[in-house]
């Protein structure tokens, strides 16, 4: 049986990501994020933690594209890997939204189909990313996809058939690598740690800090 092999890579730090801003990947990498991404290619083969990659895809966001180049890959932009469309909340911090629209924020956190910001709901994001996982990856090709923590969370949720309520429990650090392999219709998940630490784990807005 031919295996589909996928490495999901979370983009490196941006200043907005450090401030827990919605749509943080639209910014360029900050200096710390760039250094951490460059360090992943250390070693004689410059493959870092990804192994051999046949195709690299990225979100259209600057942070994802810059991360791919920094780790030595030559990416092709794929719109299906874009971050959630936060519309009216884009560029605003979780704290600011919570102070101004506490009920809307609670609705967004508790109801997957809700989109109080006027953009894309988490349920719609999962449908988009799940469709990409199920239909857009060629068997036998080793793919690296550089994208956003939220996209990686919903991809894991789709692959493992997790309830949406489980997503806040998935912490995805900048430059974390998640390996997914598909055998027929069944996905298998393996986490691998980055070779170089990249700072505190990014958390889904509103998720508890597990320390």
C-alpha cells in the first residue's frame, strides 16, 4: 500500500505571535524567529528534522513563506493552508478582543460554527483543511507544509477524528513538526520535537496555560 507522508511545520515567531494577536502569521518573522528557523537546517545534510522532502507547500502568509525559505526549502503557496480568516479581529490581541467583545469571544471559543468576527468559523476552517488532507496529497510523495498553529490543530483533529472541543488542548509551538502518514483511509500521527528550541509554545487563543 502506498503511503502518503506529510510533515506539518508551524511557522516561526513573529512579533504579533508573541503578543497573541489574531492573524499573527501575516507579519514578517522577527529576529528571534528567523534565527531559530535558520538553526533547524544545522548539520551536514541541512535537512533538519524533516528528512527528505519532495514538495514543500506553504500558507500564503509572510511568516510561513519566510520560514520555509529559512529552513532551506523552496515552497509553493497553497491557499488551502491559509490561517483562519479572523476578519474584524485580525491584527487585534486576544486581550483587546476579550475586553471589548467578551460575549463574542466566548461564543467563538465555545461554538465551532460561530464566526462573530465576520470571517471563517473554526468548523469551516476544519472542513477546508480536512478536504485538503483527504484529496490534495498525492500518494508516495513526501510533503512538507509550512503553516499556522491553528491550521495544524484542525488538521490533527480531522486526521484523528477528534471533537472540536479537544482543539484547545493541542499546543503547537513555533517550528514544531507534526508527522502524519496515511495508509489507505487511515491517518497515523507522530510528533517530533524541533532540534532547536523556539520559545514558549503558542496556544489557541483562550486556551489554558498548561505550564
